[in-house]
């Protein structure tokens, strides 16, 4: 072998090390997700995450310099899973059999089921927003998170445009504004519900959580002059 050349095993070593590191990172993010959703970001220590992921604290800091960076990674993974669920939904026979209005409602129902009804999710996103506002999250992590957040929009826009063409949605609107406003409203209501009853007039008993989010979706859908 000529001097300076590498064996196949030597060439494969960096790739193998990268795979191991990726698996370790994925385990950290998975364990952190469970802790953040159950306890909130502020209540979880880096040592808690290291213990749950069965890695050393020094190793954890080498891969994720701050807890905020882990939180951003968790959020990115959670939204990616939602996108995966959307992809599965839109490929299904039931979804393809619906008109545009029906597809739009099904997408919104999936969003609530996968995320907003999930205990701790709205509070987690609210905490992450505050960390971003405090510049605790790197620009790179924010960029990755933002790109993942943007992906579901295409499914909603396609459903709206189908609804306009098949007549199931009668009102033409600035759909980007509609989508953004509804997404923010749903998350805000979910955040309120996650905090629990604060005033005597609050009533989150029974199915109230689902009822309030469902009512908001109903109002949004009706605002599009859904027909049929």
C-alpha cells in the first residue's frame, strides 16, 4: 500500500463515529422531550437529561452546549413527526376521497390530536418562545426549527385551493393570514388550558379542552363559507 493511503476500515471509521454520535444525539433529544413535556424546560436540569439518556454530563455538553439548544432540537423533532403524520394522512384513501373543506378539517383535527391535546406540549412551546426571545437559542437552531414549522403549510394551502375549485369553500381569503392566525389562536387556547383553572369562571372539566379547540376550529372553518 502506498504511503499515506488509508485502508477501508480507516476510511469507514469517521462515518461509523458519526453514526454513533447521531444515535447518541437522538437518544438525548428523545429523553429530553419526555422530561420537557412532563416537567417543563425550566424544571429540567442538564444532569436530569444526561441521567435519562445514560450519557455523561461532559458528553452532553460536547453535543449540546446549552439546555436551550436541546429544547430547540426537541421542538424540531416534534414538528417533524407531525409532518410525517401529515404525509401519511394525505396519502391515505380517506383523505383523497374528501373535498377541500373536508381535507382542511381533517388536517386541523390531526394537528390537535398529535400536538395540542398532548399534555405539556403548549407549555413547552411557550417556554421555547421565551428562550428564543431571550436570544438563548442559536440562529442555526432557530433556522432548522423554522424550516420544520413551515412544512405543513403546503398541505393546508392545497386543501384550501381544492376547496375553492370544487366549491366546498365559498369564501376567497388571504389564506396565509388565515392559517397563521388560526395556528396562533389554537396554540394560545391550548396554552391557557394547560395552565389550568385560574379564575372561578374557568371551566376545564371533562371534555372542555377538546371542546374549546374544536369550537375554534368550527368557527374558522365556517368563516370560509363552507358549503355542503
